[in-house]
C-alpha cells in the first residue's frame, strides 16, 4: 500500500536554457499583445481628414501656409499639440529636430495654447523653431476630429496617408514620412 506522499511525481527541473526560452516567449507574447492593443487604440484615436479640409492656414506670425502645395513635393507632417499638454513636452523636441533636419515639411498646430504673444513666448522659451499655427479655439483640431494630443497627420498630395497619436520616436516619424513618399 502506498501513501499520498509516495504518489508525488517529481517533475524535472528546467534547465537554464529552458527558463531563458520561456522568459523570451513570455516577453514576445506580451509585446505582441501590447502592440495589437496600442495599434487598435491609436487607430481609433487618430485624427480624421475632413471632407473639405482647410489646407490654407496662417501661422501665428501671419505667414500663409498652403498644406496642399507643401505636400505635393514631399509628405508633410502636421503635428497637433498644446503648450498645456504634458506628453507634448516630451514629443515637441523630437518634432523640432525633425523640422530642423529640413528633409520633410513640418507644420505644427498649437491647440488652445493662448494668444499669439503667449505662444511666441512659449516657443522662444523652449527654443522651438518649427512652423506653428495657433488654433486658439481648437476649431482646426475639431475639424480633424482630433481626440488626444499629441496627434499627427501625414499629408501627401493634399491627402492624409497616415494618422497617429501619442509618443512617437524620431525614427518612427521619419519612417512614416519616407513610406508616404515611396508608396
């Protein structure tokens, strides 16, 4: 007669290689789940190009901007942001680097960020040199059905090719602009 303690079957211990493989599989699985969820949320929150978009804008300094004309030669990045947005404090330096590289046109739209003078002061304090339209009432952003800041739109030939939200690394923005140029 055997007792319960004798019925316990010992499982073999995992080797170091098996444990490492198990950890890698888990990380990849959770990474894939995160990527799918992030992409779905990003797609849902992305701006939507209006049926009759206003592509003739004026920056906060009174300079005319023709987004359709800018996007004929190269894809153009439109960056919706606000001086009040904490995430934009992280993303705006990246946008400034992208604009300074001068490989692609970049136009930013500051949403509900105060008067032209207040916006000018903020841009100077942060040494931002990107072209900025002051959307004081948030009408432009509302036209694009924007939900969150920061949001981005890539225009090519006056048409939206991509829309995205959240923190975007410089390499990702460059890749998206390049893809819009090639395809």
